[in-house]
């Protein structure tokens, strides 16, 4: 798997646990916003030791080809993390698919940066990993994520009822998919 990618304005990197303080800083700054959409996000997660363990396990899964989380930043400020795009549950064989998730710093929202990062990462995954399908489960009230997925060409396939528990509340999610060849790169 490609561990580093570049787009027009951004560098996307799969980070090792040595970047745990940078990731903690991102989560601390954006905690209230991210807690609306991320299951199991607790303040304990923001402790550097806990983050190091999480990132070490995540990087091991990247090396095994099971998942990858790209943290992105501006090219001229690579240690200031402004968002992430992750692919998990990567399946090979007959399925050739995975799940996608993404997040952006509250101060960078609305600038097209998530679109740029997600498009870059998807293009790489399709080209270099031979995947056929990327799926997204998006809470029905997460309007900005829905807009981004649809702008990139994801097709809404249906609804998954009460499929994720966020803040002790079961949420319905729209099920989206994007097939290899359907990415709308014209949005950049």
C-alpha cells in the first residue's frame, strides 16, 4: 500500500505512533465536532499513551493490507494535521472492497480540502490495490458528509437502520458505494 500521497495542496501520510501527539492535538481541537459522528470517541482516547497504542495497531493493519488511515496536511506544513481519510475492512478475493471514513479540522471545513484528500486517496486505492468497490455508511443527519460523497460520485443504495451507536443513541445510516471508474475527479 502507498504510505504517502500528494495532491495539489496536500500531503497524505499513513503515520506511525511517533505522531501520536499531533493526532491528539487534532482530536482535542475538534473533539466536540467529531463526537457527533464518531462512535466510542472518549477523552481517554486523547491521552498520548492510548493514541500511541491505537496508532501502532493501525499501522500494523496497514502493513498487513487490512486498512489504512491517511492523515493529511498542507504541503508547506506537514506536521500540522488538518484531517484524515481512512479505509478499513479491506477485502480481497471475490469482494475487492472496503469501507471509507473521513474527517476535517473545523477551521478547514468548506475549503474543498476533504474533497481533494478523499479523491486522491480513492484514486490511489483503486489504481494500486485493485479494489472494485468502496462503501460508506453515513449518518442520515450528517449533511456535509452526504454532500461530499455524492459530489465524488458515490451512489446511495439504501438505508441501514440503527447501524451505529454514537453517544448512546442508535443512528440510521445511508449506505453509499463507489465502483472503480465512477470517481468524479471533475470536482477538483
